[in-house]
């Protein structure tokens, strides 16, 4: 997706990659001295995006989540990975020196994917469906004014009340998260599962509210960007002479399109995501693995079979050598103890060798 997309390190755990990305994102939030368009700030943003993308790929590869579950069935340690698309959307919006239209479109995909997964796992219900239906029914009730103006005012009032409710809920959640984060992240004592689960669920509820707000902002920004693009196009059409006189040195080089990373487990999910997001590049886990093998990041299955075979043969040889060493050690101990039975067997062997030449009983080696 971004220029800072990292290769998945095969020797790192998913928790390590996620925690590193989470810490990098928190440092960006805490550091208020560096401008958001500064090169070091943008490098940190791209690094966090790369880490969250790697974590997303690993979560998809292991098939951690299923669409027929609820959040109560998800283990506490896995709840944090629901936040990956939300984190990716938030970090994407911080990118500068990139086509802003692409930035908001990619961020919109991430936020919608996050809300969709949360809704599938019954972490929340899609807002405003019931309220809109109630307002429509209210407009049909006899004695209630049904003019467009009244309905508009009623809708505006409902939206205002919803915003106030979200604001209060978000404020309470932020305070709760602040207290739980100190307990979970700063305490050296072992944290009970219930406290950690409450912390992750609070993070998810806060992220749901922020994602809804971000989608509203993105919708307004897309309209503004469309207006600016239309105005720019009209200006360019009216100033073709000036455009033709522009030197090649002042023209910007084409930038690689910004695209989100969402990997599905099978072809069925790929088709579903293709319907929802026509421009969204999706691939199955098998396709992703084949691509990584071609890039030399993941090991080739055939080569791994040969490596495992050689490793098994080496293990057999090592086991045989170890067995021989043990036998030699036991024989030395028997000799040191002057074991009568062992010494008798050895004398019998020596006498047999004295009386019989080597190969004497082999009929097939006669000259």
C-alpha cells in the first residue's frame, strides 16, 4: 500500500509486530512538537502503517476470525486485532505529500471494513436505522405536521441528540481507557483476563465512535475535493497556453496509487469484498502465499520438503551415532568392572575369529 510496506519477518510473532506498531502510533499521538508534514513524522507514520499491514496479513493467514461468531466467543488476546483496520485508517489520514483523494478513499475503506466487522461480531448495531424509520412513521401519524421543513427539523434534532450522546459516551470511555491502560500496560503484576477484556472492549467502542465521525468528515472532504478538482479542471481548460509552456522539470512525476490491504481467506470472501469495494485489491491466502514465494519472502514448499527430508536424515544419522557412543561407553564400563559375562562373550568371539577365516562361509565369493 504505502511506500513503507514491510516484508513479513518469519521469525517475529504477531503480538510483537502489533505491539511495535501500537507503540509507534502512541508516540506519534504524544509527540506534539514535530509538524505532521515533517519528514521524520511521515517516516514514523509509514513505519506504523507497514507494521499494521504486516499484522493484518498474519491475522488473515492464520484465519483468526470467522463471520459466524460473536465477540463473546473471541479470546481476550485476539480482541485487539479487530482494531487493525481502524489503526490503518487513522494512520492513512496522516499521510502527507500523497494524493489526498486517494488518502481519503483508502481511509474510508478501512473505517467501513472496521465497522462492518464489528457489526458482524455484534459489537454494535448500525446507527440511525431505527431512528430514521421512527421519524418516517411519525410523519404519517394524524395530527403531526408532515411538511418537509418539520421532518428536516426533527431529523436535525435527532442527529444533535445522537452527537451529544456519543460525545458523553466517548468522554467516559476515554477516561476509562486511561485508567485501564495504566493497569494493563504499566503494572508489573499479572493482570486478570476480565480486566484486559474490559480494556480491549473499551478501545473498540471508542474506535467505533471515532470511525463513525471520521466517515462523516471523509464524506464532507470528498465533496470539497470534488469541487476543487472541478474548479482546477475548468482553470486548466481556460489556460491551455500556460499549461503548454510548463517545463518538464516543473511537472510532478506520477505517484504510485495508494491502495488498502485487506486479505481474505478464500475465493468466496474475495468475491464478496469485490462486490462491496470494486476498486479494492483483494487476494486469497493461497494467492498471497504464492506471491510471497515468488518474491522470495516465504520459502518454496518444494524446497522446504527437501530441507525437511535432509533434516530428518541428519537426525537419523545423529541418533545412530549417539546410540553407538552409548554402546561403546557401556562396553568400557563392563571392561573396567571385569564383567565375567561380557569378557566370556569377547573371548568366544576372538576364538571364533582365530578358527574361521573371514568370508569362509560365503558360498558366493568362491574363486
